[in-house]
C-alpha cells in the first residue's frame, strides 16, 4: 500500500489494538488509505478549515483528512477501544487532532470548532440519518458547517438527492435540497469495507446554500412534509387533513391540486404551502 503518512498500515493497527468490528456500533472500516484520501479530497480544500469527523474508528479517514492538509480535525468516537489508535495519529500530527470520546448524538461539538467547518464522515449506519437530519434542521440558516461529505448506504444517498416523481423522493430529499446543493460524488462496493456490509455505499456532498432556496418557516415546512410523506400514496387533501380546518382551500391557494400525491410536489410547492399554513 502506498503510504500517505509514516504511520503503520491499518490492518496492523487493528490487530495490535484488538479492534474486531462490532455490528452494534455500525463498524465497517475503510482500510485503503488511498481511498480515504480520495474521500477527503471530495470535501474540497481542507487547509483553511476545521473538519468534524463522527466515528473515526481505527482512523483511516482521519489519516486521509490530515494527510490532505486539514487545518484541524475533531473526531467523536463512541468505542473506547479505538481511542489508543487515534492517540497515535494525534501524536504524529501534533496539535491538529482533537479526540472526543462519547456519543455523537449527545456531545455538543461546536465549542471545539473554529469556522469554516466541514463535516466529513463514514457514518455509523444506525445514527447516520438522525445526524444528517439534525445538521439540516437548525432553526437558523446558514448552519455552523459549510459542507457535509458523508458516506451512507447507497439507498439512503439516493433518497437525499432524489427528484420529485421518483420513488425515493421524500422527506430527506426535501430537507437536504431546500437548504443545500446535494450530489453523489462516489459509489463504493461492499468489498471496499472490512467487514463488507450487505449493500453498496455512496458518498454524498452537500454544500450549504447561503439561504434556503425558497422562503418558509422550517418548523412548518418540516411538519407539512412529514405529514405528506407519512402517507405518501394518499392525496394531499387526505394526508394533510387536520393541519388546518380549510386544508383543501389552503392547498389550492398554494397553487397545488388537492388530489396530488406528496411525491408529485416539488420543494417550491411545499414551501408555498408552508407559507400559506404559517399565516394561521
Ligand atoms: N471512519 C472509520 C472508517 O471509515 O473506517 C469507521 C467508520 S464505521 C462505519 C462507524 C464508526 O462510528 C465506528 O468506529 C463506531 O464505533 C462509531 N460510532 C457508532 N456509533 C457512534 C456514535 N453514536 N457516536 C460516535 N461514534 C459512533
């Protein structure tokens, strides 16, 4: 393996620290450092950015990020077995790696980060979608990060970039594309990971827009979209019943047909509906 740094190969690190993969923690490791450096490059120029990485595991992607010149990397890892391996990386890159031990769903990372911030992670599958939704739905926009470069199961990646009318279009596509520009930048077969997962994976790059594409109150938009897609086969007049006493009239006022189904409504249509409903 061509070295991207002077640290030992990841297989050796894993053997020495006894890091057998645990399914409950969503552990599928990337051991090819050329691949992790490629993922780091997909995040753009890192030299002037702080990078947040959730779930570094034995540190393959962390090493890619540091070797690609990230100014400062902050990692959050729940598995205490991985910490000694990460400390070896921190020693090889003095002052550039901060290791936070614990659950990414509970730690507030912002105090450790200086803008501009890029988030780059091979996410644990069991918390990946939850973290993405949190990053996409702060009350204020722009958020604390400038871009997200994230590995997901390919099926989740496709839901993030889906267009209206497609089977995968839904809540995730709208939350992502309302406030970011989202695209799939890399697809990886199961064999890229150790152990290999059952399905293919894909890296999605989301760049935060300076302002949402269309004006809407985030809470109202999220509520309408959640309702509409909770019963995605139903017509809007049925799935949104109860949101307002005169819901059919409101749907029409937003320029939509009450017999439309959620998957036929584009983001602009949902934003118009959220504005009409926010009037109370
Ligand atoms: N980044 C490494 C790589 O690419 O080889 C490991 C990726 S592995 C898919 C996911 C990592 O997230 C594991 O190291 C796991 O221990 C960690 N993890 C799982 N749940 C977590 C949580 N709630 N908070 C922080 N880390 C978590």
